[in-house]
């Protein structure tokens, strides 16, 4: 009995031949001009993802997510609206973006500051002057990322320097891990009893803005006997987060899929 392997490197890069790439760069198709033929008498057919590359650039704040606004109420005289550029933010980067916008609107630098309390995983808003409050009730606010309920904080305008904790845990890490999918398999890895053609789970092992290189020691082999006797001319790939949502990527991803069978 002989084992055969067919490696398929599939990338979302359109310059490498990907097409039907969505704007989020999370879905794409690949054509094989020379069809891949799996013999009818092939046995023990499996598909595995032996490696993958994903840039950890998926946005946690964006207009599409509806969380790209911050509203500062100054003594009831004016509400300063900060529109945050789409991106992947930690607290430091978000605080800088908010401060820059407020300064550009004529307010003094660091009129409010933000610190993180690691023990409680909450954000602290520090008001440096009187007459301020943050309105998290207005549309598309970044309240959930920062860990605040749908309310105004504090309830009354500050009368001096004042700090307030978020009332819920901050959630800058909107992606716990990525799930790789392909229609090459039927069923795939079961996720809480559901089949979504998943072939791998990729943990977040790198800081934001860097490339994750996924190379499992023992790739999960997905039984794929249905491929015996078929000719593969096209396949569809997609990436989701742990909750099934499709992240917004700024760079291309790739998967190395391997079809194995014996005769």
C-alpha cells in the first residue's frame, strides 16, 4: 500500500491568482487550471492544514463594527465627537487617537487620560478638569471595547480631578483565535457540535501588527473519503474568529492544505 500526498498552497493574494476576494480579505477562491484528480480507488483520504500564515491585523474598532466613536461632554455646552480610524487598538493606541482628535478640536492635551487596571481588566478614565463627562449612550460608541455600559460617566459633571472605573471588563481582544475553513472538506472539525468545514484553529501568539505562523506538530487529519474519484478544479477558503464572525484583515493570508490517500 502506497501513500500519496498532494500539497495545495492557497493564498488570498490576488497577485498570486486568488479571486472573489471579499473586502475583508477573509474569503477567497482558487482555481486549478490543471484539475487535481483523486483516484476512484483511493482509500483513507484525508485533508489537513499543515501550516498557515495570518497577519494579526484584524480590526477591533471600525465603522463596520459600529464602535468607532467617542463622545466627550464639556459642561453641557458642547459634545466633542471623536471618530476613530479603523484599526487594531490596544488601550495606549486608542488613548492617543482620542487625545489627538480632542486637541485638534481645540481642547487642551490630556484633558482626559486612560489607564488600565490589570487586576480587574478594566479601563480607568481620568478627568483632569471640572465640567466633564463621557457619553457612551450615543451611537457607535467604543464603550464595549473600553468596558463601559450604555450610560454617561460620571452621572454628573466632574467638579475637580476625578477618576472612574469601567463597570464591565474591557474587551480589546475581540479575537481569541482564528478558525480556518475550506469547502474541500465536509464537516471538518466539530465546534461545539457544529460542522463548519473547519480544518484548523490558530491561536493568537504574536502582538498586533505581526504575522502569525501556524505550524502544528500534529496537524488534524480530516476524513475526506468523499474526494475519492473526484476532480478538483476550484476551492473556497475562509477565516473566522471563535464566534464565527469574519474579521477584517489588511493583509493576505495563506494555508498549506495537504490531501493524503493510499492505494
